[in-house]
C-alpha cells in the first residue's frame, strides 16, 4: 500500500522549522504495511494545496495531511480539500456545539471566526479530537483515502493511532515494513556497492522481499534493509538471513548490524575483555574521548584522555621524546606510536590510542597535506599504526580520524 | 519569484531522517527574493520523481533538487530529469576524466559504475563540484530554471552559493528576506520571550518590517530576525538597530549576534587577550576541548586538555588531593576548583577549566541527581565556580556543561 504525507503551514517553509510529524506518521504507517512514497510541505495557500491533493488522489492508497485546521484565515486545509474534490463545506452542528462548550468551560464566548473549525467537506467523516479543538477528517474518493490530522503532535498522534486501530490496519492487509541498519567503515560507497549489489538485488524477488538503500554519511557507509512481511517473525528471519549473506561477502568491514554506532561496538568489546582505554589526541581535539563517553556506562572502561595540541604538551604529558618530533615531525607514525605508548603507560590502561594529524584548513604541506592523520593503537603487547589521508573539512577529518582509531582497535580486538 | 525544493532519497522517507538541506537552501534563496512555495521529498523512483518534476515546470520560477547524484543504481535524479523533459543522457567526457583522476590520486581505478556520474541530460549545463565527485546541473525550460545539487551539505552549499552569485541573484530582482541570528545562553525561552516580545512586536510595522521567531535548541535560545527589504543595505541598517534594542534589554546573556557559536566567540576573546587555555574534563568527556578545537586556527590558543574519568586520573594528572575527593565527592565545587587549578598549573596556561558532574543515565543520588555539574574557571589570578543542574539526556547534559563553562569564561573575560 502506498501513502503520501502532506504537512500544511507556511512556517514550515522558513529556514527555521522542519516537519517532524511525518517521522512519527511514517513509523506507524510502515508497521501496518504502508510505504511512504512522497512527503510534501505546503504553505497556507488554498489553490496550491488543492492542486497537490487533487494530483495525489488516484496515485496512492492513503493521503495523510497535518496542520492547517486552526480557526484563523490562514488555516486552509478544509477549504483546499473542498476545492480539490469539488465538495461544498457544511457547518457541522455537533462540532460547533462542542467548540462553544469548550469556550464556555473557560468562561468565554466563542469568537465567530472559530466557526471555521466546524466546517466539514460534505461526505467527510468527522474524527473527534480528545486533546484539542480541531477535529480530524476522514474521506474516501476512488481507491484513495484521505486522513486529515491537526498539527500539534500531542493532538495528532493519539488521533492517528485511533484511526490505525479503527480503520487502517484492516485495510492494509497486514504486510508491514521492518528495518535493519548495517554500518560499515573503511570502504568507499562504490566499493561496498559493487560487492553488495549482486547480493541485495536478488532479495527483491524473495518470498519476503527486502529493499536495500546504500548511504554515505560523514564518510561512513550505511546499508538500510527494509523487509516487507505479514508479521515481525517472518521479517526477522528474512533480515537475519540477508544480513548473514552480506557479512559473508563483506566480512569485517561491517561493524554493526543493529544500528549501534562504532563507539558502542568498541565499548562492548572493551567491557567483554575487561579492558580499560586511554587516548592521546592531537588533531581530533578530544572528539574520540567525547564519542567514547557518549555511551552510557562508559566510565566502566574509559580511564582518561589527554588532548595535546601543542608539542610541549606531547612531551610533558606523554614523554614523547622531543627529538622524535624534531626528526619525524609531529604528524608522523613514530610520534603516534609514542603517544599511544605514552598514554597507556601514564594511565596504566590496557589500551592506548595516539592520534596526530592535520585537520585543516591551515597547516598542510605538499608532503603532508590537510587530512593526513597518523593513528596508533597499543593493546597490551601488540601495536598497530596507520597513516590515513582523509577528505573533507575540519570536522569531517576529525570525525573520520576518531572513526579510524576505533575501527583499528575493533579489528585488533577481534584478531582480524 | 517562486521556488520549490525537492529532496531525493528513499532514506529521507524512513522514520530516521529529515531533509535539513532545504533549510540552508531556503535561507539563501529568501535572501535574493525567492519565496519557497513547496518542499517535497521523493524516494529513489525514476517515474515518481519525473512526474513531480514535470508538474513543477511552468508553475514555479525555480526548482532546486538535492541528492540522487551518486554513482549507484538507486541514484536516479539524472534519469528522472531526462524522463520528465524527454531529453537523452549523454556521457560528458570532461566529467568522466575528472572522476578517473580523483580515483587515480588515491591509487585506485574508477569502478565502471561511477561513469553514471558523468551522464548529463542534453541541453543541461554542468556545474563543477569542488568538494566531491558528483557535478551539479543547470537547465531551463519555458519560464522555469532547474538547479540540480548533490546531497552532502559540504558539496551542496558551496555549489548553491556559486550559482546564486553567478546566475540567480540577477534573475530575482525583488525584495529579499535578510536574517540575523541572535544567540543566548543561561536563560529560559519564556524568560527571554517575556522581555523581548514587547520590543520585537513593534518591528512588524516599521518601514523595513522585521519578523521574529524564538527557538530553543539544545537548551539554548535563538532569536531569528527576518527583515524584508529591497536591498541588503536597507535590511542591514534595520537589523542593526533591532539587534541594538535587544542588546540594550537583554544585555550580556546575548553571546553572539552574527550566528557564531560560543566556541568561536570565546576563541576570539582568547586570541585578542593573547591567552592560552587548558581544560580538565570529567563528565563532558572531551566535548569542551573538541568544540574549542572545531574552530579553525584554535591551535593558536588551545594548549591541552585532559579527560579524567577515573578518580585516579584526577589525582595523577592534576594533583587533585585524594582527600578532597574523599571529603566532598568527585562531583563538587572544591574538586572542580582543584581540577581547574591543576590543569592550569600543569599546562602553564593562562586559563584553566575544570568540569565534574553526573551526565547520567546512571550515577545520580538524591543529593546530587543526574544533571548536577560543577564548573570552575581559573583565569590568571581570578577564579569562578558554579554548580548547575541540567535537564535532559546524557548528550544534552554534556552539551550544556560545555556551554556553561565557555559562558563563564566569556563573562569573566568581559569583566561581567
């Protein structure tokens, strides 16, 4: 079943507001088998909204609108529906009575303008609003149903859930959408896709079909798998098998198959091993430590970190030999090694990490351009060190450096 | 002039992602007199996108699309444009050459699939992408221009700004919308609004009218001022006067009137004073240092930081007396003071900051609930210390703690 969501309100067309109602609607509709094919935001213009509504009838099974049901002249959803479907608007007396009663309860007389909220396109069913003044509407034309919801989430969500229970879940025929997010680091999008596409393209025609989207976020790759199945158990089984196929092909570049970020994956490995970690950061400026400590309970394994932006700090805090910095430069594998060893020694931790690089925009040279980052990981008696060359701006280089350090540790702990 | 914005990508139709690119686009188009009449999000479906594109031609002056320009089979924006306008796709050799060169730079051979990024609808002008692989496109049909941008903001925004300069600003002609963002910390939204509303409500009826929106973001307050004027000079003068009125009323709680984040404001103060800074962080886990070092050039004043999650680290790295921790608890003003003094002494820096608190979700007590954070700032011979109680989840407490520390330093440096 196909659905589209239309949010109405000129404030949603400014640079300050995004429509977030559609996320809650998407989640609930997906679970009963509706796929969202389009989302739109329109301003308070009757003609433009009427045009979009008219075009959506006949192309999707369900249209959901939010907002534009208030009492003022710029609340135009009712008028646009009437126009799109060429229906007259009738005054709905029970709603008008309820509105008057709401005002009377507060010792007020209902302003004439609020009668607008009691206008209903003929043939529409009125949905009671238990949490506000604007009633919702339900209307069918051809094969398309239109569900008209108020904008405030605390009014909109209970009304939506009621209608799902009452009308929608039985219409959709059961099949829901169930998701799995696979996260990958250390490979390019096209590299991952070249290897994954022959696998996931077959999934579309399986008994439980799975659609796959590949995404690059801050230089990291995500695969989003969406299974369409009549119940969660069938979906889970199909997703489990699909994830297994991808793991067999892509191997250890996959760090998470349940949406966990890398800091949580590494945190779990450290906790299992009973190890503690300490980090010495230069170009990442504390980002690695900050991400590690974003995980609740990380104080169990995070001991300490130092941010040594100046060379002097590297020497004083970590006993990095000044001569080593002199000889190889602060951004070099020998210095990264000395930083990792130094922080591990000072902290008496199991793991030590050293990161030194050039985040930019300044500081690059021909030999060591912006984005050059040396990372060393010392874990008990083993050590690994690598030099990366990352693309992107300062924050992107910082993020990718922290990601690379955590991934090196992950692979080391998995003996890969 | 009317515009619409279309974001392409199935991931934007899941419950996990919202399109935020359109906010940056709206702001820039508003400034040159384009009004956004509709925003839409579509999935990776050629036919559906082609249909929406075809409908938009002729109804608006400008269509902007973002995303769907990657190399994989689900990147369908190019194909949808070709279909909507019945144009063939041609291989653009200079783009293909550039793509091959980008791979070669990194010692890689371009996968065959990446040739897709070099396919161009006939009659379209190619826009160079200085920050990524997917070129943009510009195309006109009837009275409508189509601007095709890549999805990643760091590629999309520079390309948009280039096209605004080159082509769009001269086309628009009319009154533009100009904005100013005022940032405030340490006050609640209702407190700020109670004092600001009597002022900004008058601005709507001035010769250059200014509309004001108040927003709470991560516990910080922003006032967004939007002036409608025929040119930037008139808008700037009106906005300048308006900002002055607010500053007179709200005073030093305003830390920025040009949208700069607090880390940049504090960085400028440190640079002006010729001071260096070092920080000792516990519950913020390195976030303060990471934010300070997000500012390009911050290595001029950032010396070092330590993240001392364990009590042992506080003692060893900062000479915090173990007895002090024993007596007052790790989360206490005396320990925050000792951390600030300790890091300043160790680093021989001008400023030392100490932060210790309970970020949650665990670790709270009746006396010191989750969100309790002690912050000390030592600057040369002066010291300030405060205990806060922040609301919100772990990341929110971390963010607000870092914000509070920077704001205490700002006020201290301004002798407020």
